[in-house]
């Protein structure tokens, strides 16, 4: 059961980084816009998933970590939205279907499996997010987007260090 749920989370979170429609694929040709859109959806996911962990994790340390991930992502998303506005990059107001599916997986995970699910999926999400950020720092040319990327990378490093305490 846990293996199937982890596989589902891995597939779902992998799709967070892929365009979901042909229109999005065309819009993603600009690396700065693509980064801001992806970062925004990632932040929406982390805010919700972190809040779920803050309520559902059996470990008090993981509950605190979930709350911290949610708060950090909310702060990062303010910077993402400000940069997107400055660069005239439209952002979706709601989480996309991939984020919504991830939320459903977290909410439906059995309590006994939740802590492992959270740690494993967060380690993977943070690894993928780091790759997206590094791509922006390599390919992006807009100062506002690159500043958000540098700030995001700092947060990702802190989060990954925290996850290391749980074997990830």
C-alpha cells in the first residue's frame, strides 16, 4: 500500500514540472516565465502539503517541519508573484490539477504511512525544485527572476538539511 502511494506521489510530483497543455508548452519557451510559473505552482503545492503535514504527521518534529515548509513557501510565493507582475508573466490563481492530485494523495494517505510519505516525497520535490532553480540561474536573463531563484535555492538547501534529520 505504501509503495503504491509513494509511486503515485512520485508520478504526480514529476508532472508538476511538466507543461499540462500545449499552450503551456508554448508559454514555457521563455525560461524566466517558465521558472516563475513552475515556482508558483510548486509554492502552492508546498503551502498546502506543508499544512497537511502540520496536522497529519505523527511526529511532532515533522508537524513543525510541515508548518515551516508552508510558511517558507508562502513567503517565497510573494516574491514570485511580485517578480511575475514586474515581468508581466501571468500566473494561475489556483493550483493546477497536478498539485490538486498531490494534495489528494497526502490527504488520503493512511496515518501510519504519512510520515514516511511526507519525508520521501518532500526529498524528491526539493531535488526537482533545485534542478528548476539551477536551470533558471543558468538560462534566465531577467534580474527579478534570478533573484527569486537565488532566494529559493537558499530555502531549498535549508529544507533539504532539515529532511536529512529524517534520513533523506
